[in-house]
C-alpha cells in the first residue's frame, strides 16, 4: 500500500510549554449552590498564585434546580475568569464535562468535580508536571475517608474488572480529575461517541501520562449526585465501550451449554438403553429448559446492549443542548477549531 492509499490520521501538534500559558478548568455542576462559593474562593486563590498562567473557570450547569446558575451569573460579573454553560435539561456528568471541553480554549484543560473532593490545591502540581513534558496528569486517590465502605469496595472491584477486561489499560483508583494538554483535548473532541467514559477515552489516546497521588476528602456540602443506579450505568458504559469481551464470554457460555447438553443427551440415552432404572418425570426437562433459556436471555441481553449503542450512535443527535452561556463571547462555539 502506498502512502497515497493510507487511511487518514489525526495530526498531533508538538506543544510548547514555556512562557505564559492559558489553563481552562472545567467543572460540571448539578445543584451545587452550597458548594459554589467555597469552590470559587479556592479556585481564585490558586489562580492568583500561578503568575505564569492565565485561567478560565468553565462551570457547566447540568440542569440544576437550585440557585446554581444565579450564583454563577453573579460570579461572572465580578470575575471575568468565571464562565458558565447552562443545559436545557440534565444530560449527565460525562456529557457536561464534554461540553466544558468543547468550550475550553486553554493550552491545558483541567477536569474536576464541584463537590471539592477533587482538591483545587493539587492543580499547581499538575501544571508543574505538565510543564515538565507530560501530556496527561491524572489524580490517583491515595485515601478516600469521605466514601463509604461499599463505595470504596465497589470502586476497587470495578477498576480490577476493567483492568482485566478492557482492551485499553485504564489506571486504577482514578476519576476524571486530571490535566490534559491541548493536543489530547483535540483528540478527545474528534471522538463523537455518545456513551462516554472519559477516563477510558483519555487512556486510549496514548500520549505521555503520569499520576499524582492525593487524599480525597469528604464532600464539602450537599448530597452525592451519583446513586447506585447511576454508578452501575456508568460502570456498564466503561465496560462495553472499551471491551468486546462480554460478547466473547457469551460465545464461551454458549459453547459450554452445548457441551453440557450433549453430555446430558448421551447420559439419557445410555440410561434408557442399558438400565432398567428410569423414572419418568418433568424435573430434568424443566432444569434443561430453564438453564438453556437463561443462557439465551443472558446472551441476547449482552448483544442487545451493543445493538442499542449502535442505534444511539446512528441517530446522530447532539450530545447536549445549551440554554444559556455566561461569560462566553457569541462567536465562541464548540465547533470552532480549538487551535
């Protein structure tokens, strides 16, 4: 194959990290009115200490019903670094982060939660590590005193399962708290899938990545916006988006079932032909029917999850709908070339 026939690839620009650099901090929000004043205060304090960087704070209001948006609007009038995007409804945390990435214009983009369990005080260390040459600097949770035993244990199990099944190595004990170079952000923006698992997508891009350990404190105020159902849905997004092994497991389960069925048939024929002990009844029949039916339904469910994702992708609906933009000039749109 000649170079002319080669498939197109995404160009990657070499970044220069000396001099004054712009840093965008993306923060999704859902009913975080109690936390926002403290978050804004700590972000400003951190930004004021970084004399070699300029900052923008991009808050994405994911359909809040409290006073989150008015607080952000007031903050934007007082501080030009504060910008806000308000969705027409709740689209989910991963979509909110995606919108913030779309509107970010910095040389580096920091993703963090609004509950202050991702401490803003870690950002200067991330920036210093990024300037040393790394493209992605992600936070690793050294301790999690604010999380329950169940949440900590389930997260540990999830990360271990993902590391075994995923086709892309995804760091354990990490969330979305990370700093990404503009070259990484551009690659992410070229990935339009709807069921987004950002920590896996960032790992998929490659680049030079490193970890920074930090202690994850308790939530500053309010209630978690990630109940068990959302956590399970998010875990399924991560597994099905970066692995086809569930399909392979369904095939293996089907082969095992066929083998057991053949053995059962041989056993039944032998018992019928060579012994006089034969108790007629429906127990064996019901066991076989229920077992085969369960295997078939499980396999169809796995296949259905993948088919449903294909259906969602081919619809080509927008990932989100923006109702209000605060602090952004009208000519700044997600479709603009970030470069």
